[in-house]
């Protein structure tokens, strides 16, 4: 029921994006010493949303159509060919945590508005 209300679908999609980004960051950190490993990242939520927001799409379809795929994050390579920077990964981790908290706050606020409108 709630997934048909656009704000709930977008909050869920934003939380899924943050979780996917956190998983990519964890993988990057786990491979920080792996020779030749290329750091990955996920495109920003806004970019993914813009790609999914095609003409003629209904609001409920947009959140479900978002695909969070890892991409090469670039960056300078160390002598062994690894491009993971622990400082950068730490910043990405904090960004993902903040994005997840923001998504939960939006969801909770929308739920409060819905409950208020129902008189509960």
C-alpha cells in the first residue's frame, strides 16, 4: 500500500541507494591491499533518479526502475595498481550514512503526515 505513495517509494529508493553505496565502500576497504584492484562507487541518487525518470513513467514505477550499479571510481593508482584511498572511502561511508538517515527521516515525516491526516 505505501509503495504506491510516491514519497514512500522515493524514501525507500534513497535508502536502498545508501545501502548499496555502503556495500561498495565496504568492498573497496576490504580490497585496499589487493594489487590491481580498482575502487568502485555508485552514481549519485540524483543521477540515477534522472535516468529512471523517463517520459511517460508513472511515479510508482520510477523508484522501482532505479538500478544501483557500481562504476569505476577512478583516482590515482598506487605502485601496485590499486586505486583505493582509505580517506576517500571514509568520506563516502559518512555520505552514505547521512543519506540513509535522511531517507529514514523523510519516511518517518511522511508517515507522521499520513497518520495525522487519518486522525491517529
